[in-house]
């Protein structure tokens, strides 16, 4: 079996199931940040992670100065939806013939796209495009 497929399938599964606190690594991070073990992250606790501190006002929807699991999950879902919309727009821009697949001249016009063809069939489907962008974001620390 093609190992690229297995990696792609695992990544797709993590995209679908990777809710913020439910993700093992993020759950561990949340537990370490939650110094008083009240199952909420205060502004002071969030200050230990600059990116979280910066996003704190956006995540704390209730405005009570604490981020609970539901607020964090809602924020993560909102961010996921925005990323999906951005990917849809990017894919639509590349898909000149609007057939839902990048192929032929669309790939030839941008040779770097050929690297995204995970199953080497000469076509880049939306799922392959999504996985490639997901891996790229992980390499860049997003």
C-alpha cells in the first residue's frame, strides 16, 4: 500500500477529529497551562503562550477573563471554517475549467502543483490539495 496514502488518510482523520482540547497535544498543553486546575485558562495562564495571549480576547467569548473548553472549541471550529473557506477560494482560482480537479494545463501552468499529486494520477483533487496545504501549514507552525 502506498505510504503517502496512509499519511494522507491519517492527516485527513486528524483534520476531522482534531478539536482543540480533544487533541492529545493540545489537551496536554491546556492541562499544563491550567495551573490552578479549574479546567479554564485565565489571562495570566494564557500569558505563558504569546500566541494564545494575543488571541485571548477572540477566544473568551463570554468576556469573563477565562477560556473554557466550549469557548476554545468554538474558536477552533471558527478558525477551521475560515481555513476551509480560504482553501476553497484558492482551489477555485487554480481550477480554471471549474471541473473540481486540477489537471493538465492547470498543473502545467504552475509546475510546483505537481508535487501535490499524492497518488501520481496526473490530477490533483480537492482532498490532495487540502492535505498538502495542511502539511505546509504544520511545517510553518500555523
